[in-house]
C-alpha cells in the first residue's frame, strides 16, 4: 500500500499494533512517512514512540532504508538527511489515564500530533460507544486544548459530515473520516441496492 501511493500526493501513514519500537522500523524502511502509535498513556511512552522514528543521536531507529529512498526517489544519503524532519510522529490518546497526563505527553519534543481515539476513550471512561457523552466530549476537548497550547496538532475520528465540520471548527486538524470496513460495507450495500433495483 505504501508503494501504491508512489507518484501521488498521498502521505502514507501506518498504525502499528502496539507501542513497541521494533514494530516501526520495517514500516519506515518500506517508505512510510509517519507512524501512529496506539494506547500511549505516558510521556515516556510518547518519547519512545518519537525515538523509534529518528536516527541516532535523536532516536534509536536502525539504519537500513532499503526501500524508502527508492519510494521517494532519493539517494540513501539524501533520504537519511531528510527522514528525521519529515516523518510524522503521531500517538493515540485512548484512555482516561492518558487524558490525565496529556500536558506531559504533548510536551514531548518531536511529537507532531495526538489523535483522540473516541471509541476506546469512551470505554475507558465507562461509557463504551457513547462518543457523544458530555464526559467523553470534555476529555477530547481537554486533549485538544493541551495540544494547541503545546503547538502540537490534534486529530480524532468523525464518521459523518456534521461531526467532521464540528471537529474542524473546534480546532482538530487531522481527521479519520471512514474505516476500511465502513467503506467496503457501504459500497457493497450500494451495489446490492442497484442490482435489486
């Protein structure tokens, strides 16, 4: 999928399954331009997520960018010189514990964006699936406020036009607007409706 974006304006971002640095390296070496790290609850975890994207001395990324330079049409030396400043470090804020520590998390140097996972956050607050509940909304807005204060971008998931507009107006600048499952289901449903007439 990263290579399929070659020659387009798309910026390939990859969400790793957990906050472990060893999961990140092969994705960056394949040409990913950013990594989304889930379930980050502390500044230390956020710092580890950032370090996994940076070459020494700024980070701990191993050096073997076999595919990434070719993906971006760069020499290995040019890729290495540009990568640290170009890769997006994104962490997901999905628990009440993360919200309580958000000021420390957004203060981590090199962090580009915090993404509020509304569904997991609602579950952590004892309100599973109630993403519009006032307590869940207040937690999301606390993350947004802390991020803006620190000069870090904030994002979230919004699956309908009205919510997308509201989130943009609030100041969220990064938006997940669909899931692969919802896109496939919607297209299949549309096709079936057309066939059934």
